[in-house]
C-alpha cells in the first residue's frame, strides 16, 4: 500500500496543532488591528506637494524654475568688441550718461548700459564725459571706456559735418593735418574736378570744374603720409559708396540727372534740419520745378553772397545761384549734403505743397502749405 502523501498547511506537524491554528485565525479576524499595523510614510506626499508648488510658482516667475536656471526670458549680455575689431562712435554735444551708454551698447563697446551708467555715477564722472569722435578697439574694459570718455577724443580722426562747403572742408582738413596739408593745396585739388573724372565718372561735367557737393560729410581717420589729393580721393570714395544704395529712378522719370539730385540734396541740407522734414522740402522743390515756379530759396542767395545773413541787395543781385531771379535749379551744389538729404532728393514725399516757412518753435521745424494765402497765414504766425 502506498503511503499517503502528507500535506502541510503550517509548520505545525500534527492534527491537533493544525486545528488549534485554524481556530486562532478565525478568532484573530474579528480583532481591530489597525493600531498595531505599520504606518506608511508621508514623505512622498509632502515632497510631491512641495515640488508642485515650486513648478507652478516658477511659471509665474518668468520661467525661472528649479529645473531651468537659464530660460528664454533671462537677460543676455551683448557680445562686445573682440580682438582685432574696432568701431568709431560719435558722442554728440550735451549727451548724458544714459544717452552715451545706449550709443556704446549699440556699437558693442559695452555689454550692459545699466552697468555703465551705475559705474559712471559711482565714480562721480557724470559731468566729465566729453563729446566727440572716439575709436574703440576690442577688447575694452568698462573702466577703460569711461577713462577714454573723460580724457576726451584723440586727434586720430577729423569730421566733416553735413552742409560744409569745399572752403570749410579745406580749413577742416588743414586743421587735421597741420604742417602737412594746407587749405590752399586742398582747394587746388577740389577746383580741378576733371582730374578725377577718370576714376570717379560721377564728377564729370561738374559746375565750374569744382567738387562742391562731392566731399562726403563723415568722420575720417587720419592717415600717415596723406596728401591733399589722397584726402580728396578718400572723400570721393566715401561718396561713391554712399550713393550706391540710393534709387535714382524717380528722379530719372522726372528728367533729372544724378548731379541734379546732388544739387537738390544740397538745397535740402541747408533748408531742413529735421530728418522727417527733408522729404517734404524735397517735394516742394519738385512741385515748384514742375509748375515752372521760382524756387526762391534763401540758402542759394547766401551761398552766392558768402554770408549767412542775406540782404535785399543780395536778393536783387543777379547770378547763377539767385533762385529769386532765375527759374530752375542752380547750376551746382551749394554744400556737401548728408545721406538723409541725398535720399530725400532722390525720393521726395508725395505732396502738393508749394511753400514752407520756419515756425516760431525754435526747433527748426517748418509749416508747409499748398496756397500762397495759407503760406501768408503761416508767415504771420511764425
């Protein structure tokens, strides 16, 4: 007979032990054992709550969270001039630390405008920053930039302002190259435009064989060994580069040459001091030419008379630049216009204005009008 296999329900080996064990289990089920059961840790729940607060709060703090030390909203520093890079910055008269900081930031001289202003204030240099033309070569330090501005501009460059005549430019060049280039030497080159026509075709046929208008106003670096001829070429190169981006098609459609656009630009330069008014002044010139009206521009009389204050005698004196007596454009430019005036001369505003007069505001602005009656009212109010 095969022995019966023993099935063990517990570690109790006999029948009595197993019976007692089953009775104990039935009785134990009726007891409340919650107070003796192991308690679960609340740490995971607490951590989850804290984490949620951090994440949600971080979203409300511009995206700065526990997981993102840098984000798209974080301020970034401007990369400043590197080794071998340089830039020329012109600080206008009357510029404060804030305005200067913005110019320096735009030209990558400094990386933080607020830091610059704070440092200037901290060192008490607010009133010591000098205007002028500066050339910064990278890399530079914040204190080094401030020291440069306090020391003032160096004599490594010279500036030809917008509206200068060839005579004024000659004096400025002579000042920049003392003992090297005289005003007379410079004018001798300027008054021989035909000598430059091969290399600069746009000067061919210039009125009175003069480079009036072509000596582009800009800040130029001083060059060792420069001559009157080389400086003239330096300015003609700049003029060529500047007009390369101008669209002359509108003027050509009105039968005006590029040289005549230069003439108009020189008139605008002397008549308008605000950039947003240059296209309006240009439109008056175009409209008067189209209507075969006298331009009656005082600046042409002043140029011919060699003065800034014109008299009735000047108005009555006939000559090629008297736009009160002669219709059409004067035969040549009356100064060197800047890019804003050249652009306005090539593309005037679309208006029907025929008159303008300086307002009494003192900011150089004008009142424009379509009729003579409106013009007279504006004159009375100016």
